[in-house]
DNA sequence: CGCGACGTTGAGCGGCGTCAACTCGCGTGG
DNA sequence: CCACGCGAGTTGACGCCGCTCAACGTCGCG
């Protein structure tokens, strides 16, 4: 992977741009690939915050491209607790299982107001068939998703409150950077403390206290909906954060091969 | 779950059998598929308990078929804690990323004494290419793996100690059943309390106490290395356990299509 | 102006971690 | 044959992290 992003000026933020940026972080796309993506993301819909999109055991009939805003996968337990299992940031894509009509094991919904493009299953499969570079990039993205799940398990199982929060913030920072939505150490972070609680497996009162601690230690500044990382190294050290799980730099064995299964 | 498989008599436990049983739970294999698997698992090696097989950032050069024993993926943190992120039970397969030479984000090792077959990368890819039914079954297995990761996130983030342990035990029970290694409510469970602690994100002292509680409540009996579920329904209710994430019953869209990416 | 969503803070308590001691079974070496 | 060591399990004491309940401040919006 060459430099992850050209460090664009604000003029670079086109309509469906995050998708292109995310995919080009993995694979260089051809002009016609790019045009295809632009055509796809030309029509999009806005959804308000906290909107359920799919619920558990639904069978998804579209892929969902996230152009703007934060969405997530989550599960509800009968005791009322909600656990978020994955974040979908701008540039991320929710894919239905390609060869199957599988009921979802997780619900899907927005956290903040979002702009999304729904791509019907058939169109999406056609896209992957016609555009091997895009298919390859998506396969790589899938690998990072699986690695992220394992990272979350480690986070929830083995880290203290402050470490856990720090790790999560680092992840969001790095992921937003690849789509140009975070500067070196600052980004828009429109997430509720209650959402953070459901992400990190803590009560929202405790999330608040842990946030205070990170502030008191001069690591972050969070006001309004803007998060500033004051000491990026301090935060990464606290979290033992290593972003390599988000990258797929290894050379493919058969570069041009059409999409194949991913473990 | 209805009986997943023909519920074979004990005579059915052949050498590499768990692999076949696991795959046939997804897809009916042809006699030649079966023969191919038998040939593959004919040579296997034994490994003692607690043996590292691959460590983090290694690039795996083989697939690993688990014929007997429990293995796992895990990560170490610098504070010394170890987090187990996945169990590999008999019939499970560790796959290298197919089109890439990706360094691992997790280490791999045995928990108990194991019998394993190592299949060199190239042979493994050939197998998948020559045996579409096997490839399809493996793709389905991959889907259950991803769902299991999300289930673990929920488990670690949202459930109390007893619920967490109960959920884990239910998962192992159901997974062992599909390979015929668990009877209705009893199976060999050679896992250390320290390993359980690293699995569930608790200290091993606390694992002990939680186990006591499940015993005291008459839900389980664990002595020697044999676990008996005394009240399967009670345990499932406590854990809110729903095994559907382990199944892929939905009809494929294009049944015969060769392996395609899996989300 | 009032209401609801969100954030903040305090008090009290229980789950769970840590430290430490003790048991039991097993294998090894004296 | 017994002493010893070791790994695993068990139990108690103690303290802290994090949960619950509850009150209160602030902001944005109808």
C-alpha cells in the first residue's frame, strides 16, 4: 500500500468519495471502476440517527454503502442490554452473504444521521463480477473486518475501562484517516455515551467517568461532537494499539484471480 | 436443532472422521470427496497440550485440520494476560488466507493434546479447486465462524459471569454434537480453569467460583475431565443460548457455484 | 417556556481481581 | 518405596472497579 491517502484538501470530498478512498487504500482502481462507483453512489438516501435498518433474522436483500455517518451491527439481549458488535464508518460496506440467503445474526442500524446507498443484491453481485479490482478490494476489506472482530474480543475480554476506550478511539481514528475523515489527530465524533457503553460493555455512567479520566490525563479532548487526540502516542501506548490488523499489505498469490473465499 | 446428522453409532468414529462429519453437516459429500478427505487425514501428527503452533505475525504455510483435541487462537497482551479468541474443535479447520500471504493477527496453539493434519497451502488450494462440494462446505463453515466471533463479543460485553460461562458451555456442547463427540448432554471437556479464564475474560479464581455456582444450581456436573449438563434447558435459558448462528441452512442462490467471498 | 436527550456527579454496593494458603493427584528422582 | 515438586483446583480475606439509582445541569427544539 502506497501512502494511504493523498492528504487531500477539503475540495476532495466528493459525494460518494469515501467508498472510493476506502477501496483504493487496498487496490488501485481503474478510471472505469471509479466511474462505476460514482454512478452507484449517485443516488443515496438519508437516515436519521438511531434508525433500525435490518433486524436480527431478516434476510438482507441489498448491500449497503455507508457514504456518511456512523452505523453499526448490534444484538439485543432479553435483559434489555444492547451490544454493538461492529461499526460501519463512511466507506464501509455491509454485504449480504453472497451465495446464501442467510438470516442475519445481528441487527443493523444507524448511530448518527447517515447517508447510505442501497444496492440490490443482484446489482451488487453483478458489480463484483464485472469489476475484479473492486471485488478484490472488498475481499481485503473483509479480512480486516474479521481481524477487527478478534481485536474487539480481546478488547472486551482483557482490557480495563480506560484501555478499552482508548483502543476503540484509536481504531476509529485510524479507520477515519484512511477515508480522509480524520486529520492527524482530530475528527468528528458524534457518538453518544450510551452508544459507547453498548460498544464497550460498560454502563454509560462508567463511560462518562472513564472519559473524564482520559481528559484529566490530557490524552483527549471531547467537546461538542469533536474529538481531539492530544497525545496520540500516549493513547496508543495505553491501549497497546497496533493498527496492522486494519491493513492487508501482503501480495496476493494470484493477483488477478477473481474473488475467492476469505477466512 | 433437529438431529444434524445420521446420529451414527460409536462404530462410526473412524480416523479423520470428525472432518467429514463436520462438512457433511453442511453439504452432502460424494464418495470420492470422502475418499479424498480420508487420504488427507491418513497422516496426522500428535501435539502435546499447550503447544504453540503459529505465533502472531507468522505467515501460515499450511491449513490445519483438527482431528482430535482442542486448539485455539489467542493473543497475548504485554500485561501478561492472554485472550483466547476462538476454539478449534475436532472437525474444525484453520485456513491460511487463501489469496494472500497475510501475517496472522492471532497466535494458534493447542489447549489439550491434539491430533492434527497439516496440509500445505498449495495442496489445500488444489483440494478446494478440485472439490467444489468441500469448498462449499468450508465456505459455510467460515460463515459460522464469523457469526461465532460476534456471539463472543456479545458474550464478553454483555453477560454476567455465570451467563458467560453457560453460553460458552452451550456452544461447545452444540459444536461437539455435530461431530458426534458429545452425547445428548455429556462430553469430554479437558479444559483447564486457567484456559477458561482466558476464554471468558475472568480470573481463574473467579472461574472456579462461577463453576461452583453452576454446580450448586444443579445445572452442570464437572469432574475429572467429563462435563455433564444436568439441566440443558436451564443452562440455555441462563445463557439465552440460541444455536442458530452455528447453522447455515439457507438455500444457496447458485448451488453449484465455486467458492465465492464470504462476509 | 417546557420538555426530552444527553452529560455529569454522588452514594452505596456487589462482582470480580489479587494475594495467599491449602488440598489433591500425579510423576520423577532419591 | 517414599519424598518431593508441580500443576490443577479450592477457599478465604480484602479491596477496587464498575454497576445501579438518583439528582441535577445544559442544551436544543417544539
